[in-house]
C-alpha cells in the first residue's frame, strides 16, 4: 500500500455509504490523530484501539443522522507522489465552509479554521464534507 491515508479515507467512505457501524483499519499514530480530529469535529462517534491476532488496529465508529451518514464526501488532496502545501491565508475552504480541510502543520493535524487562526500553513491532507 503506497498511501495509507487514502486507504483510510476510502474505507470510511465505503463503510458510510453501505451503512456500516464501524471501520477497522491497520493502526498508525497518524491515522489515530486524523481519527481524533474527525471525532472533535463531530464527524465520527468514537475512535478506539483494538488488537486482533497480535496486530494493533484502529477502529472508527461512524456517525449517522436520521439514517444518513454525517460524512457525505471525502477527497484526498496531497498524495505521496504530489504533495500540496499551502500558506495559512491560501488554505482552501471546503464546500463554502460547510466541510473541513485537514492540514498537517508543525503543531500536528489541524482543521483549516484552526490553521488560519494560528497562522500556520502546511500540507493539505484531505477535505471532508
């Protein structure tokens, strides 16, 4: 697998479209941070660790509102083959402010509004709406 973040986003997208309650992913600290950011924003219910066959895994419990998934779209922006960086004032808005853009900064993963507020630029990881 060349892009574990794209794999994570694809698994979340596919699971939410078919109505799954949770997604199990291979564990990494970066995915854990991204999951916690989604939890803070109210896009997922819970992020938890699980161990199966002595392999640490990451579980994400998806959130639904009225039977519809809260996450309606995910888009990977920066990829291993083409990194996309942006200054704080140039960070794009997602769906005219209705979604979030995840930015990897020197202070960790932040949403677009947090990065603008702290005047931090960085790598544009993904957009979620």
